[in-house]
């Protein structure tokens, strides 16, 4: 694996917004939170293992915690 991106989007009747992005754009596993007011926040490393491991963790996190992430974006 050389690159990945996992994006959690929220579709509303008026727009689609980004809630969370996990990626390897800088060669390591990084996560960006988005907020309604502040937009994209500074990225943070979320997994110290391989990119493949980071991809698996990102998918699991988005599946398991998507409601919590959306609620965090809304506040």
C-alpha cells in the first residue's frame, strides 16, 4: 500500500459536508477533524503502524463512531 484516504461525509438537503478525513498524504497515518465553524483542523497521527494497518483502523473507527463524529461536527 502506498496511499489511502477514508472520508466521512454528511449529506443534508442543502449540501454535503466533510466530517472526518483519515489519510496517508504525508507518508504516515493522519486524521483531520472538521468543524462546522472552523472547517479543517490540524492533522494528528492516529496509528503508528503500517499504512495498511492505518487504513483498517480508519475504516473501523468511521464505522463504529460515525454518529459521535457527526454530533461533534454539529456542535
